[in-house]
């Protein structure tokens, strides 16, 4: 059961989303303070949103290849990324990261900056301001970013198949299972997995809409 495409997709998406949340919150917050570097940061971090997934997979293959320093280092310590489910995690992370980064960045831009200024005059540390003021005031944007990133990672195909491959029971996600079923003419299996990913993604969007609307109603009161 745990080797089915659904659980492989879920495992990869959850780990990729965890990495996205940690890095996305930090980098989105820093981008608002590093004014001079922000344009460069935006270009680098948003580029995967417009690049074809196969191009992202190509660069990841080069990055983790044994022919390059980082890939050689991983090989020397016995870590295999290419053609493993960890390859799917990193591919999904790169593809989903821009959604989290931009959602959080937009939420932070709309927040009243005077709240942070007052907190600094009262002697609060930046880390305290981040957790006690910024995060609570940006919850709708953060939740939206998390759910968008998760659903994107859950359905990722192009970059994942290049880095992790399509190995049944190991790296075959739902998207790859659909592809394989269509290739073999097994339309019934393809319909089942398509319905599964549609229902799952729709549920995530409904949760995102509920959380966002609930928070806005709470503010209006």
C-alpha cells in the first residue's frame, strides 16, 4: 500500500512542502529588507515558475551528477539523489517554491509596516517581530502559499521524471502512473488516478478558500 503512486506522491509532496515553507518564509521576509538585492532574488526564485519543468530537471541532473563537485561529494558519502524518491523531493521543491515565495511576499507587502516599526522602537528583536507580528498578520497568504505549493508538488511530473525516473513502487507518482497507463492503453487505471488527483487538488483549494475567507471576515469584525 505504501508503495502505491498515491503514497509516493504524498510523501514527496509533504517533504517538498516542508522545505518550501522553511525556505519560503525566510527568503520572502528577507527580500523585503534587502532592497538592493530584491530584483535579483525575485528573478532567481521566480524563474522556476516560467521555466519548463524539463529544463529544471535538466539542471538538477547536472547538479547531482557525479561529473560535478556536489554530485561527487554525495557519491563519496553514499547518498544517491538521481533515480531515488529524494530526487522527486528536490524536483518538486524547486517547482513549488515560487508559489510559496510569491504568496508570502505579497502578504507581507500588504501588512502595515508601522507595526514592525513600533515593535523595533520598543526594543523587540527581529526574530520576535517575525514570529509575533509578521506571521500572525500574514496567515491567509502563508496558508495559500502552503496549499498551492503542496498541490503543485503533489502533481509534479516533468522535472520529477527526469531526476527520479518512473520506477514502480519507488519513484512512480500519480502523474507518472497516469502517463504509464496511457502509454500502455490502460485507460481505466488512468481514469482512476486522474479522478484521485482531481479530488485531492480540489479539496486543497476548498481548504485554501475557507481559511482565506475566514481570516478576512475575522479582520472585518
